[in-house]
C-alpha cells in the first residue's frame, strides 16, 4: 500500500509533549487530515495525563495505540491497567509503528 499523503503519523516518545500532541492533532483534524498516533517509551506515562481521555475520543480505535511492552517497562500492567478511553486492542507493539510509517505520507516524532 502506498503512503497516504493526507495521513499524518505521530510517533510520541517524550512525556513532555502532551500540549504539542493535542495541538498538532487538533490542527490536523481541523484541516481534514487523517491522523494515526503511537505512544511508546516514556511517553506511555501520558496515558495518565488528564488530556489523554479527551485525545483518545478523537480517534477510531485503529488509529491510536500504545506500546504494551513500553507500558509494562514503565511499571504499568498492560493486561489489567488499560488506560481510560482505550480498548485492549490498542495495547499494541512496534509492529503498529511500522504499519504507521508505511501508511502515512507525513510523519512527526515528538
């Protein structure tokens, strides 16, 4: 599948960027772009941020995921502590990240 030039992939690794994540996602959606987002490494702590539930409501379940391995490595239980607003299917792996790179014509790392 060719990358969609109207789809933005956002790879979030830094827990200090929630304000930027919210701003970029809001702007992209307002501009009519499709957005796919993946949280990994220390950014999995953002699932406990007050804005995360609002962010998760902006996406279909297939377009937002977190790395379950990173989530576990950061001290959370990926089986019993599914972040609010997420389905178990959104507890994913780096394979999701690879799919995002293939699908998205634009890519941003925060």
